C-alpha cells in the first residue's frame, strides 16, 4: 500500500501538550491511519479508515476535545448510549475532554478527526461570545449536521498537509471550523457557580481597553488601574476570567490583529508591526513566526 508522505504511523510527541487519548485509543484498534499532521496552535488533524465485522471502542475522559467528520461509510456504526442512531458521510460528532462513550463499529468507515485542547476552544469565548472561558465547554453531540463546518472539513481532506505553506492553509481552515463550532456547539458547564475572577463589566472594560491599545505598551499597572485592583489581585483574577495571564492574552491578541491586517489590508509590514505594538519589524517577524509558523510576508502571500 502506498503511504502518503504526510502520514505518520507513530507521530512524534505533541509540542503543545495534547494528551491525544482518542488518537491512542484508535491506534490500538484495527483502524488504519491514512494521514496525520501537527498544525501548530495546539491543533492536530488525522484521517482514519476502518473495516470490521463488529467491534466496540470506548473513549474515557480523553483530556482533549475531538471534532469528528464522517468521510465515508458509518451506516451501521452507533453509540451504545444512543442505539439505533447511525452515522453516514457528512455527519459530525463532538467528543469533549471529559466525556465517556462506547461505540459499536461495523462494516467500513472513513473519518477525519481534529484534536484540540479545551483552552484553545474556550478562550475564543471572550472575543467571540463575550463569555468567560470557564463558563463554556464543548457539547457532547453524536451525528449532527452543520453545513459550514462540514464544508470546511471536506476541504481539509483534499488539502495537502505537507510543508509549511500547506500546513498554514490547513491551520487557518481549522481555526475557521472551530470558530463555527464554538458558536454552534458551545455549552454551559454544569456547575453554574463561578467563584473568583472579574465581574463581567470589568472583564469587558479590560478587553476593550486592550483592544484599543494594542499598538501601545500595556502594563500590568495600567490594567490594575482600570480594574481598581492591586497588580497582584488583577493578575490572579485576570487569569481566571480570561483563561491566561495578562501578558499571554495581550500577545495573542496582537498576533490575531496582525493576522487580520495581513489578510485584509495592503499596509506595509512595518505599519502592521506598528499597529500591533511590536518594537520593530524584526521583533514582529520573530513573534509572528513563533506563533503562526510562517513569516508575516509568507502568511500574506499565501492567504490574501
């Protein structure tokens, strides 16, 4: 059998720290791995195929989220907890980090998986949904349909996954799919009591303050003044309400602003660097490449 060059039967350890339990579970079955790639940003993608008369597979609190998209078959595959509900091409499943499920797999099945950390999913909540990351998780859904997510997953199957340019395109498409997933399959956590952290009004005020000043130096003291808290208490409660410390949040928002400007404007790279608060073009290029995996110039040429 010909093995595609971007396939990794035993992929190297995850640089982002994904526990990757769903992948390991499948690898221990008769499932065959067609393709696999680390995408950066704590994301991984795989295509599997499987053929069996009948076999049970269990996923027990995997520690990471999984988005599954059926590429072919699955007509007699069902979840034990939902008997009589079968898969088919184009259907989606979401497996949250803390979920448990058992599946009866029959006949042929081919599917695409996207693996990502809970933090990667929920920290979008602040920017996209005006919610705290700790309020939301991924819903446990079996065999649902979503036209846009399905189209994006189908496009991922046909993209090359080898080389930095190709991986960048796959990374961007995966980000778009996860953004739609947050809006359609984000679920409130079962425990509604939130202890500690910032009030919603203060969180919004800090988020707006940061967005308006990404082109300027932002210090912990400035943020503490906005929140009327000491630097110590602001740092602790910011991490609770934003899902990361202030410096990491500001750094991530600067990279996101740079991505947006590179995609949607023709500003010279120096002006993009200035608009995002980087000290100089060299610093901008280093930080951007470290986060995205490509230089700003490469990113613009590939995605504009």
